[in-house]
């Protein structure tokens, strides 16, 4: 679910068009006139990939191909941020974009043939080894995006984040906004380190609640300013679905114990009822 929703709502931004994305196209030598139509096309592809993953048990859905696209495209778009002038660690702040589809691809496996990449995938059984690999994938994703997002406040002091917190009355009379921003940044970095070192389930619940709260601040504040109506900032929240799904998925997997007597199901569609994206 998180991998699919991430791409669907990020794709909607592409269809709408965002001026802030023009620098990514300029890096590839694409001017503004060509960038917006291409942006819409890419957005449509992202939406299609998300829908494929959302309905991946359906026989004709190219599930593995869509997941591989998500991982590669997610890594590339994350790398575009440092390539166009942002700090190198902005790549890691996008881990919520490429981490969940990678975890899902590790779950469904690589298949036994080329055809397996272009057909639906039922829910495979989980071995304990696979559970541990997926848990570490999610763990690294959560730690990466928490630590680097915390650096926005603790290191860069991004001013629009002050506006985010001010939209819900924080910090109030407790302290000045700059000190509060620094403190929340350090707190978020420590939270990410804690997930990497010892991801306890109550901590993961808090991470989920924290990320939903902080990402909703795009909506309450309307910041950073965009060329569309403020209501469209809900897409800024929803496109970060991977940051919500990763702690939820890790929370579930931490209580999971694979049944050693149950063999892995076929990697191709088996007709069994399956969940999509978790």
C-alpha cells in the first residue's frame, strides 16, 4: 500500500506540473517548454506503476517490472537532488520513496523467468531469512529519512519548517522558533539513530504518528509556496506515504515468525488471496 500510494500521489504532482521540478529537467538539458509535457507523462507512468502494485495479485499485472521501475526511478530522482545543488544527504532523505518498493520486491522475489516479471504476484510465503532482510531494508530506510530530515532543522535551519510548526502554534511561549527547530531536528536525528540501533515497537508507533503529524504541516501551513491552490499541498503529505508505511510494516514484521514447515509459494501468480504492498 505505501509503495503504491507514494508513486500515485507523486505522479499526480507530475500531471499537475511543479515549477520546482524544472531544475531536474534542466540538468538533463530539457527546457521549460518541453519539461511540463514530459513531467505530465512521467507522472502518468508513476500513477500507472502505483496502480499495478496496488492490484499486483491480478494475473495480467506486470508487478515485478513495476516494482523494479519504482526502485530505479526512486533512486534516480533522489540522486537528482544532490546533482542539482542540494546537499549529498538529500539522497538519503528520499529513502521513503525507494525503500518500500525495494522491500516489496525483496518479498515477492525475482521470479524464475522473464515472464514472471510481467504477470501478477500472489502473496509468497515468508522465510525467516527473507523477513530479516526486509526488516533491515525498512529499518535503514526509516533511519535514513529521519536522520536526514532532522538535519533540515538541526543543520540547515530551513525557514519553511518554522512556518510549519507555527501553523499549529508551536513553539508558543516555550522558546524562540529557531531554537525549537534546532531541537526538533536533533530529536528527529536521535529518533532515526534509535531505529537503526534498536527498533522497539513502541518507538515505531511513535515514528508513524510523528511523521503523519509533521507531514500534515504542509497542509496546515501551505509552505513552501507552490503555484497551485493550498489544498493541493495534501499531495505533499500523501506522496510521503512510504514514510508512514515503513514503520508500520516494520512494526508488523517484528512480531512475525515464519513457519518453517510452510514452503515458499510459486513466485508467479497462484490465484491465492494476497495483500498488496505490505
